[in-house]
């Protein structure tokens, strides 16, 4: 220390005794120099498996972290002093080592504890002694403690990424395979919840003992092989996982069709030389891996660490650093930073105040600096080698994962998962989006087990790949299911039927091939082997994969098997015989086709059209002149006779013809519609049921029928029907006979059954019976599969697709085809009555056309007689002029009649002949004067009748408005 050495100069400066003040100053300078060169050691324990390569790598990273930290922070007064202990890969040894470090060395923190089992034992020690326990490899979510810090990703943080993968490929089930210890069990509740959120189930959870033998692993693999689910999620240590995949490859479970997903517990060690994982046994595996941003600082550290580790461990070659080493480095750096913030004055131990606790834990002393160290560690923030370092609730916050695919000699990145965006191809993409993706299109190309690029569907039917389908055997209703018995071989064969054809069509509609084979549920003699409940029980027991036929969906059956969506109509209907018409009740049936408002509208329009035609024809048509009662009668006769197109009065005006043509079209549409509606009503009334109410059957004590062995019996019994009133049938023919016999002859008055059976009856006997609306609810026919079968949802989707297409209609037309004499009535007493809304447009057209004709005629007439209304010399009142106009309208149009007469006699085409009135000898046609000169005489035309000839004088060639004036 050069400054201390130079103090000798002060002693030789004078031979006089030193000044006391000077000596005080000198000692103060010496104290400062010594203080600057003094550090405070802080004991820290390290518990690792030092005899393994993994432990040596982590210890090397811890030492380098402290070396780098103090090299860059040389002015810090605290220094961590490491005290290492070997856990010997044993939980008890690790706990004993931690207890020794706390009790005898009085360490202020413990780093290491490679497994979750070791950490679980030591966490309680840390809580008792208030010593922080820091682990960078104990990832089980079940580990919790007030003084426990996990500088690693919690295993539960990756379950959403696994769920996103399952959802992306549409897999419905997955089987987790985990190690049977603290590490494996901690993931169970979180993975279960994540899979449920994406609609995937867990049919089985496989547990492999941590010390399992090869025979135990092979036995469990055979159990997995026998299952339908082919998606497996492996969560175990690298050493056990390597043995597991080796055996899986040996028995053929790494072939095409299988899906293997490993958690980051194994995937993080793929690139590490310390791992015992053999990549060759894991070709096609998908892995969830912790994402570590690649930075320049990280690359420099890898190079420095590689050199340093090789110098310290020359016998270990080709070593690689994994994420656990990076976490170890960041953990040591964070601890050194937190200790410096606390300072060196509070790190001491004090005896616990416990007079009655004589256990080992009771004799532990408590660290006085522990609580403050915990606070500082919790608030520590910096940019570490593994990424941004921050702790929340004592756990490292890092939730981005890389998805890798194992191929050839290593892993290949195919995408990433982030909490914000889900599955993405490139995490460094500049495209910003808030959309959460669960599409496999967001991932790169994947090579699956079996060296295929085709994504597996995630399940298999059974070991031999053929679906065993059970079919019921019954007498009658062969249109639904037909099973023929071969007496020569005593075997039964499924030959067809509506249900069988629908199943064939549905299976063909699936997006993947499904081979299947039908097995009749029959005894060797061809008879049924049991009831429908017995048949379903065979599927429940696993003897068959599915059941197809006229099988109704029942709630009690759903507890044991899965039903698809129904492929038939639902509901229980009642069929009853029809009765003949009752003449007394049908007296006014001819009024039913039209509503009352339509009848009133038609009547009003008949009157209106009669008036319009009379108004247009009155002055020029002799048929519409005469006494008032004659004119009214003729108008009504003409209008109503158009109903049957029997009007004989000619219509001579163009406007009248226009109105009549429009009205005849309206009448044609109305009469045709009325005829069709009346025919439908009369036909339906011939099919009136004899009874429409179940209560009436009960009241009258009538017999009713149901199909033998059907659940309908229970419904009828609950309604109150006694057993002596119930009759059974097995076929359509038997049902027809019972209904024909009727209640009086030992038959039935009505039959109850599901709608498909009744449709078969009505397809042949629809003129004898009618279907009453569904009386009770039923879910229809469906296909049956084993409970939690992966085929159920796909088949239900295919049923919907077949229903939406033309295939289902073609199948129904084939098996429910009606006879030639059979109509297709819907339900009893249902028909449509025509209303005014159906013909409103026609009436608007007729009304507008008629009104337009009236308007044109009125304008023309008033224009011709405008002199009456505008005559200046006349002193008549306005109403007198109106009466003169009406009187002029009532008079016969002489010009029109003269024109007709002239054309008849001479056949002359030209100027209309005008026949003078008997009381006048000539007519003066004069243009109203527009001259300002009152004495100016306008030219005029005088037509005189002289012996059948017409003389013309003063002809004005301008045809504009003329005034017709009678000259007496």
C-alpha cells in the first residue's frame, strides 16, 4: 500500500515531537485508506450434484457470474463467499447439506437444488431460518415458500402453449405421460385446465415411476398403444425421458399416426451436452422450449465460458451451455446485487424464541438480514443473459416459448408461442397484431413421426383399424333396418335400410377414411339377441365400437355411451283414421278459400268497375242508356258477368276496352286461385281425424297401440292408459289391421310412435290415416359410440353436412316413397286461406287503370263543353252551369252515332258524319274568338243536311278547340 509507506516522510520532517493535532489527522488518514481496501464477506451455500456434468456446468456459471459482477462493480463493499455441497442426486443428502450450511456455516442464502424434490425438502428449512432458497431448475408449480425464489420458468407457464398446439391441429384428446414424483404431479391441474379450455379431454394420465425398469416402461407403453388416442404429452426428466422414447421406438410407437409433445423439462436439454437424451429415438417429436433472445452479450459469454470450462474440466469435451446455466448465472448476479443493497451490517443469526421445541428445526438460529434480503431480491431488475430479469411472487417472469421439431441430428425451430399473439412463425416480425392465433398455418413445416409431413388426426379406431358396428335385429319396419338370416349357415347379414344408408353416407362424408363392418345383434337362430338396452350395453362394455339403427336418443343411455346428432325427425306422433265429410258442417265451405276482407274488396271492385264502364259508355253505347233502373241493372250485370266471362254487351270506347281488359286479367287470377284453394280445402276435409286429443281417448276408454318393446309404453302408462287398453304391433301391416278393426272390434282408435315409423305407415296408407302433430317430445334416431369416442363429434358434423346436401333427400325418397295413389298431406285440418295481401298488387293495378280512364274521359268531355262553364254572356250561376254540363253528358253523343251511321251506309272514312238533331236544321262549329276586335267575325263551318248529302262552307283547317253551338 504505497500511501501507508509514504507516511515515513512525516517522521523525518522534523526532530521535534509531533503535534497532537497532526497525529490525530494522520491516524484518520490511515483509517480511511484501510476502510477503502476492506470488503465484507457474505456466506452463501451452493447445493448441486457435483459429480454430474450438469452440476459442474451450473457451478461454473455461478462462479463466472460472481467474477463478472465484482469485476464490473469493484467499489462494492460486499463479497459473496460460496460454500459448495454435493447433493449426490439424493433428496435426503441435499436436505442434510442445506441444514449444515444454515446451522454451522450460517449462510445467508442457498443456491442450487437441481430437482423439485430436493427443493421441496429445503424450502421449509429456509422459511424457518429466514434464509432465501434460490433454485434455477426446480420448476414444479407446487413449490411455494416465503423465502423460496425460482429463477426459472414455472412449469405451469407452458400449458397454454401446449393447449394452443392441441387446438391448432384439432386434436380432441391427449394423454399426458409424466414422472411419478413432485415434478410430474405439479403440472397435473394446470395441464388439465388448459386442455379443457381448448375443448380437449384427457382419457388417461400415465405415470412412470422415477426409478422404473425397462419392463415397467414397456408395459405402460403397451397400455398406451391399445388406446384410441394417439396424442401424448411427455413431462419427465431428461434421463427417464430418454429411456422412455427408446422403448417407444422399439415397440413401434414412433411410427406414422402418433403425436409426441415434450415439455420444456426435456426440450431445454436437447442442445446440452450434459443431457442423456438420444435424439435419434425422438424423430418427429414436437417440443416446448424456453425462448432465450440471442444477443451479442450472450454470444460473448458462451465463448468465454467455453474456454473457462474447458480449462477447469479438460476431460469433458464438446460441452454446450443450456438455459439452466444462464439461469444459474442470472441467479448469482441477482443475489450479489441484492446483498449489496442490504449492506453487510445486518447479516447475523439470532437464537429462536422457542422454549418447548426440541427438534432439529427448533434449534436453528434465524437470519436477521433474511427479510430485507427477500425484499431486495423481489425488487431486483436488470437485463440478464436469459433476458429481462424480474421476479413476481418469487418467480421469474418469462412466458415466451419456442416450438421445435426434432429431426435428423437435432432440433429445428418451427415457431413461437406468446401470451399476446398465440402461435406465430417469427417472434421478431415487424407486423404488430392483437389477434391471438391458434392456427397451424402460423407454424413452419413439420416432419412427424414416420417421416411424414401429413399431420396425424390424433386417434385411431382400434388396433386393427376397423370399426365394429352393431346393428339391431327386429321384425317389421325393414325399411329402416333390414337383416336377413341365412338358414343354411345360421348367420345373419345386414342388407340395407334407411338407417344403414344414412350411416354409409355419413362415413363417406368424413374428411378421413374409416373402415367399418356391420355385426347383427342376433342369436344363431336369427332372432334378436336382446333389447335395445342390451345392444347399447355391448357398446358400453367395449365389445363393439358403435351401434347403428332405429336407436332413440335417451337420457338414461347417455350416461354410458355417446350419441351423435339425430339424423331423423324428432317427436312422438299420434296416427288416427280419417272420417268422411259432414254435409251440415260444410254448407259454407265455398267461402273458406278467401278471407272476409278479400271478399269485400272483390265485391267493391265489381261495383266500381261496373260504374267505370257505364260512365265511359253511357253517351255512345245504346246498351248503357235508357231508364235509370235499366242502366243500373245493365252496369251490375256487365260487371258481375265478367266473373265467368259471360258479358255480352259490346264495349265501343277505347278507354272502356282498356279498363275491361285489365279487369278480366284480375278476375282470371282470382278465379284460378279460388278454385285451387277450394279444391285443397275439400281434399283436406276428407282427411279429418276421428280424434285429435289424447284426453278424449282416455275419457272414452279407447284402445291405443304402440310398437312392441318401445319406450312409448312407459309414456302411455304415465298418461293413465291401463294395460288392457294397450295393443302392440311389430310391423306396418299389423298397425294397419289394428286401426282398420277399430276400437269396437278389438283394434285401436289411435297409435303412438316416433315420427319415422309413422312416416312409413302414411307412405302407403295416407288416404286412410292422418298424422296429428307431435304429441310428446323425443330426440329422434342417432348413432351410438363408446363414451368419449373421438368419432362422435366428427360423425355429428358429417350428419349435418349430409342433411344440408341432396343425399339425405334422395335416401328419404328411396325408403319413404309413397304409393301412386297416395298424396302427401301434412297434418290434419291444415290449409291456407287466401287473403287480401296476396292480391293487393292486382287491385292497385286495376284501380289505377280505371281511375286513369275516368280522368282522361272527364278531361276530354269538359274540354269539349268548356263554353258552358266559361261563357261570358251567360248570367247563370255556377251550379246551374254544372247542371247544364251533367245534362249535356246525359245526352246522346250525336257525332258518334252520325259517324257510325255514315260508316254503315257509305263506308266513307274521313270527317265524321254529323247527324243533326230532329229539332235543329244545322250545327255551327265555331272557334272561340281570341281576337281583340269585338266586331271581327271568325270563319265557321256550317254543315247542312240536304237529302243525304253534306255541304261544307267556310272550312277552318285549324282543328284546334272548336265550340259546338246548336243553331235553331
